[in-house]
């Protein structure tokens, strides 16, 4: 069976968890090993603007970490169109890679597309204190809406998936600071 005949699986760990914005036939929660979610990516095209970039998530290597997200199955006929749309949506420093996603039932999906922004991209903002990130998030807004919405919706979606607060303390602590501020 060629790649053109197989379903495409996509893993989302940021806004794709709660706003996939593409046609899919099935979705399943799952996680990837060895990555931790961090608000270390600047957003100049969705949750901020070039003169005042917001903050969105990327993943950083963390050998013992588990990052929850959502996988989406896309039919082969729709895959080229979906990938073109995601390539455009994630153009602010993200690149497409393939990973393995573990599923709660104990099985896995071995070839899943994921978008990753590494520190060598021009929009990488890097580490900052949660207070600094929260101040920026409260202030920023972009074409996709307020940066606050992104943080709070992601935290809400992760809770619904059953993500452990200890596994995503960066997200949950930031959400609490954004709400308190």
C-alpha cells in the first residue's frame, strides 16, 4: 500500500487540540514521550503581530516527559489539502516531522505528522519567567484572537484529556497567572 492510499494521522499539542480547523474522520487522545510543552514560541501571525508577538507552545526535549495531545485521522484524498493548510497555518517557525503517538488503550500510531518549532527558527522566543510570559499573553492579540484565549482553551482541553497537572505544570501555572492578572 502506497502512502497515497493510507490515512494520514496528525498530532496536535497546541491549538490543534481544541481547534483542528480541517476535515478529519476520527480523533483520539494520545501522548508522545520525551517532549515537554513550553510557551517559548513567538506568534506574529495568529496570537500576536510582528510588533507585539504573542506566545504559543512548542515542544522541548525532556527525556522522561509525556506530552498529551489529540490525534486526527484524515482520509488519503483529503491529506494533500489538509497538509497544505497546516503548512500555511504553522508557517511561523514550525516544521513538519513524524513521530509515534501512544494511545490510552496501550497501542500506538507509529507514523504521525506533528509540527515542531525548534530554537533555530526566527520566531523562537525561548525561556522566560512565567510572570513575563503571562504579561505578554494578557497584552497580545492577533488575527486568530486574544493570546489569553489560546492559553485558557489549551489548559481546558488538556484537563478534558486527563493530562496530569504535574506533566503540564508550565501550561496550568501560566493559565492560573493569566486568569489572576
